[in-house]
């Protein structure tokens, strides 16, 4: 954290007074994302150990800004310590904006407007900035080539199909993968491929789209990125809106290249399929393999997209084994069980330090319960507990011996349990419970863990825990 503080002070000529983690275990990238602020300035710091990926993001960002594209300014970097500092674009993503302004398939016009602006900007990345970008900095590879496609398809095969128990013939599926790859590479692949162009990577400061998370960019086909945005699983865009946005994108694209729409569409849905498979591979790896259940919440939405494709799209090539695997997925009781889990109440439990501010509510439901644990006995005042946390046995034993702690937890459980029952009856999907203490290291962590332990056994409740104070301390 010291390197980020140093970068902040070098750029703004004043020290950061507040440091708060803004992304933890819910993210899939492995990066630590930290907000640093003082009374005059705010910035986002990134800590990540892959130097090449950091260098790609910084290089691309500076290149895009030369083309006046809306991306964050890079304030400073120290790649030897895996750190860089960038412009703070706020907290509202296009996905959050969509989630807060829709009722089932009825999406507010202002959200549609934001999507239109985003997809209309995409050709500027792909074509305009792509003409003179430095592809030598790409990581892990310079193009979406045969090897890159193979990685994605095998990711899907081994981390989704295998772990979901979907039967398939290895050799027959490999033959389909080979035919699909040949077909994908027959498209014009001489453009910048953003790679992760989706609603969570579009920020809306002041309501205008800004773009992040293009560090995996490389040379590739135009179809991939627009497929990523329009078939972004959890965004769950209605088919009519997807078509309208595709048409709007193609209108914008035609200002930059001579566009044959029929040729574009010929390859488009094959890229839709490969993007869905890439995403399912990621959900399988994080969910089935790493057992981070919240990643599996997106699987039912991806299956919904596959069901729509099976009824509405016929590819120009035959992929019989792959299509059989998709049909097996759509009929899988195990995967239907994930659909049921997606209907669960998601209980998000946070611990935090009051010095760093309250946890951010990403669901739009107002933040839920906030409990102040500072009235309880503080293990942090005793020398032999200072290096420990509320997850360590000595601290747990100490707090379990305090009658006031048991009374506190009993009151919390009474309130939260009543709300959980009411939320389930009314079909609500999100409840947030936060515990604060002075440092966010001992009491709040203990309380969060105890509540999670008691509610994980409750039917229809999915529990996620984040310890923001520990994240800020690098623990």
C-alpha cells in the first residue's frame, strides 16, 4: 500500500488521507483495486503482480487517450512493485445502471441511451486506435489466433463441461473445435480486439461512458467485442434490444470501414458462441473449481442465451458434437439447480473500519444493516493480539468469553433473521449487513464471520463475506 501512497503524493503533491479497497473476492481478475483520497483529490490504485499485463494496460491507456477516447488517465506507475495509479471514474458501471433501471425486460430509455453510446464508441477502439497501436505489448498473446482460441475452448471443455458432468466424445468435440476455429479465423482479423468489452467494464461518470479493463486486448475480429457486450450473461438484454444495438454498432462501424453487413453477420454468431464458451469456462473455473459460488449465478443467464441461439440461429458450419453438448447442458438437472440457486437471497456481509468509511452498496438497495462493534471489548488493545485478526483462534476465543459479545450477536441475529425471512417471502434478492470497528481487523471481522456461520445453513440463502479492513491491510 505504501507504493500507492507514494504515487498519489507524487502526482497530487499532497498525501492520501483515506485508503479503501473497492474490489475484493467478488472480482475475478485477482487485482487489488484501491481508492485513495484526500480533501482535494481522488484516484484509483491497482496492485497486481503480473508486470506484462500492467504494462499492456498502461500502454493502451496512453495510446487511447492520444486518440481522445474516454479511458482513465494514468497518473503514475511503479511496475517493479506491481502498482499504478489512475483516474477515479466513480462507482457506477453500466451493469449497475442497468440493474437499477429495469423491471424484467423493461429497460429505462436512459439505460438504452448509455448502451447506444457505448457500442457507438467501440469502432473507435477497434479501427481508429487499432491502426497504430503497439501490439508488441499485448499479454498473453498478440492476436486472437488459433492458440488463443484453443485456450478458450479448452477452458470451456475442462472447467465447465467436465466439472458440470456434461458427457461428450473428446475426439469428436476436438474435431468440432477445429472446424469452428478455422471458420472464426476466416473473418477479417486485422483490428483491435478489446477482449472484455462488457457492461461491468464501462463506467458512467456524469452519465457518459468511460472504458476500462482492456489489458487483455490483442489483434482480432470485429465481431468478438460486440458479441461480448450484447450477450453479456448477467446483463440479460432482451433479444429485440440486442438487435437494435447491433444495428446501431454497425451504423457507427460503417463510418470507419467499408462494411459488408451480410459478411459481418455470417461470422458474428460463431463469435457469440465462442464468447459464451469463454465466459462459461471462467464461471466453471471460479465456481466449480475454486468453489466461489457467486460466479455460478451467471450460468443460468448464459444457458438462456444458448437456448435463444438454438432456436434462432443456424451456423454456416456443422458442429454436431458441440451442439449436442449444449443440448445436454440445457437439459442438465445440475445446471437447472444452479438456476434455482440464482433465485436465492444473496446475503452480503462486510466488516470494515470506520476510519475508511462505510462499505459501498452495489445492489442499489440502500446498504441494509450497519452495526457498530466499537462498544465491545477490543482485542487490538492487547499486544499479543495486534498482529492477529478476528479469524484467528486466539481472538475468537477471547471474544467468545465476553458476555457483551454474546448479547450483541443475539440482538443482531434477531434483527437479521427476521429480515431474511421477510425478504424471502417478498422475493427480494439482496440483503447487506455490515459490521464496523476501529481498525476493521478484530471485532468486526469476528462478528461478520459469526453471522455468516449461523446463516449459511439457512435454506435459500447464499452468503458472501468480505473483510474490507483486512483487504486494505493486505491480509
